[in-house]
């Protein structure tokens, strides 16, 4: 794995985004969560057993008991939520950034907004600007930097 990918996978923001997805799914099912993803990550990272246990009991025990007693039913309707989809796209884009692909700020929101607005042209433009353009530059600018696929005369000019 590349050092940039390793750094991304070890970053606080990546894990906070993953935890946010879980918390958002729980909240969109009608189970309020009184803590944020950053607090959970910090407690687990610091190994604070008492904080981890209190976060679990305060935030997750009640929803688990309600689900077990069938007082509430888990639904998958949260998958239709623009906020949830934005979080998923954000995690995917963070992973792409960790692989060295430069994704513009706000790309996740722009893509999800265009999808929920429903215009085909808007969706295509958002994907081209936010995904395909960075992918193109990732693959083809890398070739130019390394000199792969360049004629010998162009390689000499590129070195100067």
C-alpha cells in the first residue's frame, strides 16, 4: 500500500466518517444518539474503558433493547436519505484521496445534490467534474510525470 493510502486509513477523519455513517443510520431509524462520532473515536483511541461503556449504555443499549423486544422495527429507509448517501460518498472519496486521487472539496455533496435534483445533465456534469476529471488526471498525469508512453525526444524535454 502507498504511504498516502496508509495515512488516510490511519486518519481520524476517515474513522469519524465511518462512525458517522453508523450513527446516522441509527438516528434515521428513530433512535436518538446523544454523542457524536468524534467523541466515540477519541474514547476508543484513548482506551478509556469507562467512557466507552458509558457511550454504549447511554446511546446503544436502549435501541438494541427496543429492537429485541420488537417495540421498534428497523427499516432500511435511511438508505434513501440524502445525508446518509452524502456520508457514504464522502467515505468513498476519502478512500480515493488516500490512493492519491485529488478530489475537489464538496464533491460528495455536489454529486448527491445532483442525483436528488434528478436532472440527467446535472448528474453527468457533477460526475465528470468531481469524479472523472480527477481520475483522468490521476492516471494520465502520472504517466507524464514518470515518462511512460512518451517518445524519447519528449522525455528529454520533460527532464529539462
